[in-house]
C-alpha cells in the first residue's frame, strides 16, 4: 500500500504542476512574473510545473491569487492536491544513491498503468537479474565502493516488485538484439539473465520483443526511451529520456505523438513475442 500511495503523490505533484501551468498560460503570465510573485526564480516555476519539486502551500496560494482563481472550492481542491503531493515515496530512503532527477521517474513508473520501453545498450532495469544488475552498476559506476553498488542493486530489485504487484502495469519491452549479445558479468550471469527474460516474458502483463540485427535501420535510431501512460484521464502521457547527468520528461502532445509513432513502428518491425523467445532461447544455448 505504501508504494501505491507514494507513487500517487508523484502523480498528484505532476497533476498540480500541469494545472498551474495551464492557469498561468491562460492568463498570459510569464514564468518570470510568476516566480517574482512567490519570491522565486523562473527555473523554480518551471520545476514546479513539471512536478519536479515539492509545493509550499503559501506558494500555491500566491500563484492561485496571481492567476485569478478566487473560487473557494477550486482553491481548496488545488491546495489539497499540494498537501497530498508532498507525501514522500519509498525510494527517498535511497536518496544517497538516487539522483533527484531519477526520483521523479521512479514515482511515475510506480503510478503508470502502461509502460513501453525501447532499450539498446543493456537489458532494461525492470528485467534485470540481481547478478546482471550488479555487473551493470559496476560498469557504470567504476568508482563506487561495494556498499554503494549493493544499494543501487537493491533499489533496482525493489523497483521490479512493481511487475508482480496487484496493480501491475502493462509492460511492453523492445530490446535491441545488441542488448542480448553485449556481456555484463560472466557467462553464468548472462545465462541467468537470458533465462530470466524467457521466464518473465510468460507473465500475462509483460510483452517482450527483440529488434533483430537483420532488420537493419529502424525507428529507434535516436536511442533508448520510455513511454508512460497513467490511469488518470487528465494526466498526459510522458516520454522519459535519460542522459548521463539528467533526464528529459516530455509531455507536450506533439512530442509524445512522435515517440508514440516510433514505438508503434518498433512493435510492428520487431520479432513477435514468440519469435523473440525463440531467439533468446538460441542465444542461451550458445552460452
């Protein structure tokens, strides 16, 4: 229950942020002017509207006044949303190894009803075995001591519980064939990882496809990305793009639509789930 509540707080934060953005834009008020009204910077308004920071009641009250929201019921609804949005998520206990920009993603991931991903470099985090995850973290964080590595792996394993929860999302993964060939860990680790992909692909909420080398160029040419869809009708889909030192969260309709078309082409051009399992099985026999 705690996971659902904390994930819900992220959704509420983003809902509130998007509503504040719509109110500001409808009044023709700039981010700079809005920031001035709450004694803050333009960048803070941007982070608030993206749901990337917590909300102070006084700031929300001042912004609502600036935006001309005088109806008591409407003000209280938005202020209540702000209070609920500040509930800390379970992942905050991993704050020592979890970048602030990724905390938002973990919350969104936990609140999503549909998650679609394309991954090229390695097996996606929600599908990794513990041994494989350990190898990925060591490769990506070469200066981390063993305690930090174990904390990062533990966080990844905790995230994976989502796929087996009562409110598990639909998870549709497209893995580039390169991710299946690139070794992380020794042969035993790779065998376990490939077997895990075969096992988890049998989950009713999981669809796994492989984009084969034989297809050549494809719609995932820009790199890995994730699409998140939520049960709340007034929360738009989000595209998540991870970088070395941060991440982009896209929610504008035209941008999301482009990624949605790319994902649809990836689904159409990749091997079918059955063909994908056959390929993974053949690779497993070679190890």
